[in-house]
């Protein structure tokens, strides 16, 4: 049982590391306005827990990492009450990368689906 | 800030022990921002629910301190794959870094701060020196102590506002709100607290230091800008406005025509160097301000 759990956990972690970045880029690409972390996490809150078993907070380091990679840019805006908010928007390189990643994702998904369907048919 | 959020941030900080200080700061500010917004929204939407309950559920959705710490550590250890593959930002050549400053908004913001700081420095200095000497002067009068209290509160206000300006222009994270303090029972207690608060005295020293510092920043920046403008605009100055490079009563020196492109190019390079200098001074000033205006 424990081994199974560990295997699932490992697989989920491996799936998660790329897909979360893709999801975040896609959300920011769709938005006309820059979004702050809370707004982004709110959009995918239930899917996060359901699919990836991750807390909303785990998205923030991914946002930071995408920013450091130049795919997102951010500005810190003071807020009237409370801490300042960091607003993220996608960069030109980010949009271009999203296009490439989406293509890769679709190819991978179709390939895996085909294989899985093939296995099911057998 | 709510005690529960504070507690969570402390747990997160402990869980992140050993990580890069910048990562710790990022993690703490992300968590603080998120939980604070969650709390404010919940308060607005369902005011009848208790704060503790709201924060507990927000923390649960946010993720445990250990989970979040490991998410940051994992990303940190993974490095920057995209950057390594593409080779921009992180491994820019030195010439790309030198010329890249031209499109760096942070450099222009620092440049603006360096010029604007003279006004701030003069104001902080005058306010602090006047307030301090006036307070001491009238301390024996009945209005002496209340005035001293008012002055010390104003000093804390200045520290906060200056922090906002520094964060907006220089990008250094500074406290957004005054540290929450229990309401003192009476005036005497409040005054006593202010007098014993090392932050107030450090801010007073900072405010006084701001005058010489801002004079230095302003002079360096304005001189450097003037030099770059005079080099860049040399052809316009000489051919349009008939202003020679150097002049005395009986001679004047005009730049030879073939040197004009060199002068323009030097002007551009000088401007880029000014931007680098402003950024460097900005970084240095943020460090000073953080040391003097932020509670450890």
C-alpha cells in the first residue's frame, strides 16, 4: 500500500512540474489585465487540490520561477490596506513559449491517449 | 496583522531555514499577500464568520508551511531551465548587460529617485531638526510633552512613507504598514514607548543623514546627465545654436566635424553609465534605508 502511494506521489509530482507552468502561462495569456497571485489561484483552486494535490501556495514559487525565466513579468502595486500585491503578466517570450508548450502538450497527450486506448483495447 | 498569519509566517520561515534569503523573503511575502487578501475577502463576503476560522481555512487551502517550503526549495534547486536553454537574462554577455540598462524601467525609476531625493532629503532634514529642537525647547511648557509625542509619531509616519517611495522606485521590499502595537493605556505610556523605541531614533538619524546623501545623489546624477547631454547634443549646440565647446574673450574652440559622431556616441555611452550609476546608488540607498527604517 505504501509503495503504491509513493509511486502515485512520485508520478503526480513528475506530471505536476511541467503542467502547472503551462496552466499558469495559459491563464495569464488569456487575461487582458495583469493578475495577482490570489486571483490566479482562485481560478484553479478546486482543480489544484483534485488533480495535483497541491495547496494554492505552491503556485507562487512557480510564478516566481516563470518570472525569473523571463516568461512572466511582474510589478508590485501598493494596496490601501495590507501588504502590496505582485501583479503578473505574460511577456512576449512567454506567449511564444506557451505556443510551443501547447503544441508539445497536445502531441504528448494524443500520443499517451493512443497508447492507453491501445492497451485498453487489448 | 493577524496573529494566526504571523504564526504561519514564522512556521514557514522555520521550514525554509537554510534556503537562500531571497527565496525566504519571496515565500514570506507571497504567503502574507495571499492570506491577507483571503482574510479581507472573507470578511467582506461573510462578516459573521470569525477571523480565526477564516484564516485557518485559508491556510489549509494555501498549504502547510512544510509543503510550501518544499515547493520553494524544489523550484530553487531546479534552477532556471528556460534561462539556461535560451541564455538571456542570467547569462547575458557584459555588453548586453551594459546596453540592456537602456530598456530597464528600474534604472529610470532609480534615476528619478536620485533627483527627487533632494526634495525628500531637504524635507526630512528640516522637519526632523526643527521638530527635535522645538520639542526640546518647549519641553518644560505644558504643551512640550504632547508636542514631542506628536513629533515622534510624525517621524514614524515619515519612515513608513519613505519606505513606500523606496519600494515603488527602487524595488526594495519595505514594510507596508506600521507594525501593529497594542494600544497604550494613556499618553504617558505612549510617549514612553515612543521614546524607548530604537526605530524612532534610527529614523531620526536616517532623516538627518538624508540631506547630505540626497545632495550627493542629486549632484552626481545631475552632473552626469549634463555631461551626457552636452556630448550627445554637441552637433545641435554647435551647428544650430552656435555654442562652441570652449570659449574665452579672444578665442573659441569648435569640435572638429569628424569628431561629432564620436561625441554623440560618447554621449549615449555616458547616459548608459549614468543609468548604471543611478541603479547602483539606488541599491546602496535601499540597503541604508532597510537598515535604518525596518525593524529587525
